[in-house]
C-alpha cells in the first residue's frame, strides 16, 4: 500500500528526529567538570523574584537574590538570628536609645565602582524616608513600614503610619554614620539585619531612576526605572548578570569583593513553581538545590545516594486560634478544655515527618524571651469534659472548626489531616466538631483573620530575629481573629518593644509568654524545621531560620 | 461587506459580553486580591487600605467603566501580584503557550491522521482495534500523570531529554519574538535551536496525546464514511490508481470534519495548558491565569482572558476559512 508508505515517511522521520535529539543530549551542566572556582550552581525557586531593589521587595524570592547582591550595616549570624557586623564593623546606642552610631568598614566599593561610605548610607536612608506617592503603598515599601513606620511627608492617599521611627542620618566622616530615631526601639537593630535595609549605589539609583513610579488605573505602583530589573548595584559577593523573566536569573562572582570571595563562579536561579517538577529537576541534575521540600518527598530524597537534605532551624509557629468573640470561647474554662482536648504530640509524631516539635508557646525556642516555664496542656480528655461541666455547659459542646484547603505551610504541611486528628481528639473530649473548610487564599484568610471563624488552624513564619515578629504580630493590639481585649498583655508587649536593653526585654517577653499561655487565646501546636534539598556535591550551604543564606560560601565538589 | 469583515465585526459584541462576564465573575468570587497579597499578615485595616488603593471600594459600575475606558485605550493594566504590565506578560507568555500548542498539535496531526486512516483501511482488524484502545487510553490518561512519567523515564532515568524549561540555563540568546525556536534561528545558533527543540519534545508529547487520540478517532470515522460513498466506488470502477483514490477522493473529503476538530483543539491548546505548563515549568498563559484566579489578580484575569477569547475567535475564523481550501464547494461571500 503505497499511501501508507507516504504517510509513514513523515512519522518515521519525526521519530528519527526525536531519537536524534535525544542522542545529541549532553546532560546540562551536571555531568561536565562543573566544580571548583569555575562552577555554576542552579537553584530551583518556587517563583520568579519581583524586583531586585531590596527596600521595594517583600517576597522571599526577591529577598533571597537581593541578599547575595546587596549588604546592609548588619546581618544575622550565620545560621542564627542575632545581628552581627556586615558593612558596619561596630555600633553603639546613645544612653537615651535614640541615636545609634555605626563605624563603617572602609575600602568597600559598589558593583558600579562607586565608593561605599557614610554618605552612601545616609543617601539610602534618606531615599527610603523621602519616598512619596505610590512608593508609600504598603505593598511597595512593606518592610520600611514594618520597622520604621511612616515617611517624611505622608501622602494623603497612602495607608502608611503617620509617624516614623526614623528622624535623620548624619555622616560626620566617611566611616562614621549616626542614625537618629524619634524614640528608643529595640527591634531596630534586628530589623536592620533584614535584606530590605541594604545599600545600593547612589549613582546607579539615580542613573536608572529607581524611584520613578506612577500609579496605574488599578492603583498599582508601576516602577518606570530599570535599577531593580536590569541594573541593581550593591556591595555583595555576587553581581547581577541577566534576568530572563520566568526563565532564569543569573548572578556572578564579584571579583572585587571586600571580603572572602564567593567560591562559585555563577549562581542561576530558576523558577519552577511545581514541587514534583523541582524534585525531578534535582534528580535529573538540571538543578543542584531547591527550597520548600514537601514532607512527602523527604523519604525519596533521603533514599537517593546522590541527594542530601538540609534542615532550616525552626522559626515558625502553627496554632489553633480560639476566637473569643464567639461564645462560649469567651469562657476561659472552655478554652482550657479545648487545650486539654487536643493531642499535639500525636499530631507531631504522625504528620510532620520527624521535622516538627510541639510548640509550648506562641514563639519558637530559638529567640530570646522564650521560656519553658509556661502552663502546658497535656492531652487529657476527661479533664476537658470536667472543665466543660464546670463551665455549666451541656455535653457535647457544638463548635465550628475551620481548616484551609489547597495549601501547605511549613508549620502545617497537611492542614486537612491535622484538622482531622484534632477534631477526632476533641470529639472524645466533650466537644462536637463541625468541620468547615475553605481555599487558603483569599477565602480562608478572609474568614479567619476577620473573626468569622470560632476555631481555626493558622500560623506564622517569623520575619526577623525578634520576639515582636511573633508575639507583637499576634497580641500587641486587638485583632479580630482572636477577638479579645486584654490591656495587660497589650501593655506588656508594647513595653517590651520600647525597651532597648535585651536583658530587660527578655524578662518582659517571658512574662508575656506566661500570661498568654494562661489566658489561652489559642493553642500553639507545632514548630517545624523546613527542609532544603541539594545534590550531594553541594557543600557549604548553611540554612538560616530567617532564610538569609549566603551562596558565597557554597561550593560544588565531586 | 465581506464575510471576513462581518466575522471580525462580530468580535466587538463578543468581547463586550466576555469582558462583562469576566468582570462580574471574578468579583463574584469570595475574597479579593488584598487577602491574596497579604497572606497570614492580613488585618482588616490593611485589606481596606489595599482596596482603597486599587479602587475596589468603588461601586461596580464605576469600576467597570474605568476598565472599559482603559481597554479602549488598549491598556490592560498591571498585575497586582507580579507588578508587571499585563500586556508585557502576554507578549512574553503567549509565545511560550503558542509554541507548545503548535508543537503538540504537530505531534497530534502527524501521528493522528495516518493512524486514523490506517485504522479505517483496516476496519475490524487488529490494527483498528488497537488504535481504538490506544485512543481511549490517550483520552483518559491524565496529562499530569503522563508528563511525570515521561519526565521520570526520559529525564531522570535515561537523562536523554531535559525535564523542564524552554532552554538550558547555559544557553544565552536574545528573545526578540519569545518563540524560542524562532529566536534561535534569528540568533543564527543551531545549538540553541536544537536545545529549544529538545525542550519541546516531552511537553509536546504529553500535551499532544489528547488531540492525538481525538484526531485518530475522527479521522477513522470520517474515512470510513467517505470510503462507502458512491463517488469512491465510481472512481475505483474507473480504474483510478488506488493511492490516487485514497488521497484525492477519500482523504481530502474526510479531512473536512478533521480540520474542524484540529481548529477547536488548537483553540483549546492556545488558551494554555495549566497542568503541562506547571509540570514542565513552561511559563505560559495557563499557569499564569490559574495563579491569577487563586490570588484574585483582577487585571491579569481581565486582560488575560480577554486576550485568549480574541485568539480563540480568530483561530475559529481561520478554521472556517480553511474549509474553502479543502472543499471547493464552500465559498464565502
């Protein structure tokens, strides 16, 4: 049948091409002699960064890359949370806590060759403080507003705080800089260690119109300059090379770096949104590392002789919130009954793949202010029932319990199963749980944070190494999700934030933790160590609780 | 007025209707972009502030009016989550989706038509039965699963083909068109072209299986129909060579329904293959719009969906016009 031959020819042709293409394969970047000082590391990320101008970024991917390109006065201790010197060699606060003097490192240059000095520091601070219009939107300058509050002139349309912690910056000489504050703040130094407060070359900022922005019809800030997309210039151990959106972002070793030079020649960040795809890319050698390993993949990685798993220290808290606006949760006895009615240890043992621990309070044990000396609530179903009877309630007590779908967070890898375990415990403890669920964003967050759910699963990953990033966020003011007004707790936490001496702050936060666990606005249940996966030949990657992980220390070996 | 002009003019009411539907639909979804952006840190004040910022606190008709106004000025706005202009994202992402869709369709057509034809010619014989079972499998196997399987075999186990992306990270070429194969040709780099093609193989096969199965079945049915027509018998009786009858009389007539299906399938593929794009980290329209739904990124949904509707309508127009080429009896006036 000649026609068949006719049709077969192109098909066979295609097959031949396909096989040919396969045969020509030189497995990318993994098999060749990619090691030592000429090596390239490809890191799989969950998303493309938004912008490489750190003070205008708040997403983890932008900050991860920015942290390799830019540096601030201080950084966090390798693998820890406490502030240590970076571009500042030393610092001291004035007795009133309102003036901080930093002694700068000398001989540092920005990537564009401009000198780094006290004037450059003040230029950057003044840049942030003087932002107007769209740059004052909270989605644009998120971290400035978290740490420093407002701006020099508040834009009438802006939702930024009216007052600012920042008052001014002085540069008496090239290596001395004084930051003036409007009030003493202890969280200031920990805040400065965040990547958003790192310095960019004043010349590059000006040349590439870093602050030129407008607001479009939808109310978005639209940046028109190219500093944060094509010309980022900091002082870091890596320099920006190129960025192909949704495809790859390339940075290369800065050979003029002031400190120890990076070991890798290049790092390429490659966005791979799908988890399974990231794992396969690691297995095939197309990437050498990735973040946010899913609990179900941990065994596969551990079982693969070519791969390794690294732990990030726990810096998150998962909790069951008790909304006191909803009766009978305003009754302490009922909240205690809930706390005694959930078997947290079983949940951690069964659902966290060996990477979690039971949280005793609303902050992880790795920061100061933590105290083991708080009320604990071991699983006692009979005690729960008794407490409910003491509260004058008829058993079982019906209550809605919410959990999110379509989400996995470090502190709750599988919300549905965590919910099921707790619900089953509570049903044995005198409660009758009514299950309620909603997709994580935006529905679930809307319901829970706006106080429409009585009982719900939630959590938080810390921003920086200060207790305020946890306790302050939850309990420093009245929040609809918790639905209570407890002036004593609010005052303790506000005092602790204003205090500058760490020893006094420690005492205040420990006191706050005790009060909170007696008052029981919710039950913290988990603190986990998120995992990172790498190929075996990757050395020197040090996981950090706040995800500030220098690629400059990483090397590829055989 | 010519047929084509009339069809193009019809686009106006279609687009108006679609813009209104999309507008109402996304605002009927619970929650809004504010919660999506703020995550766990949401507070009611922050949500209100963001809603003020985006004008979401205005009455709906005011919002719709502003939206239409910007459409008239050909402005699609800026994504709330990525902060990039929607038009720029479409310029970057649509070529990715289109390149993948065309490659998948090429696989489907190149294999589907001959398979369907062969099956029909061997009606009720083993090959026919096999092709039926095969196409049933092709339709029912989840693309997602097939993609992971293909990747596991060809990328992880054998290491023959890349498991994701559109180019190797070490390949550097300029992207004037964002069709990477075309970009590679423009850059005059055979290595880059080969690299781009190698990256297309697995996703194109994964995405092409469903249209392949459908095309096989439709071709088979159409060929069976035509084979029994009187004019085929007449042609044979006249002693025309078998392959000429097969090609001119049977296949050409059978291709009419097949081309309709191809057109519809291309339209579907062009609107983005969420799963394939996700698994292969392809960066096209599908994952983009899917994420926009999750984060309630209104400008992306409005702009992206409208753009896809235009593409879909235009593809269908082209398919309708192609009938005239295949079937001389059809003329458009």
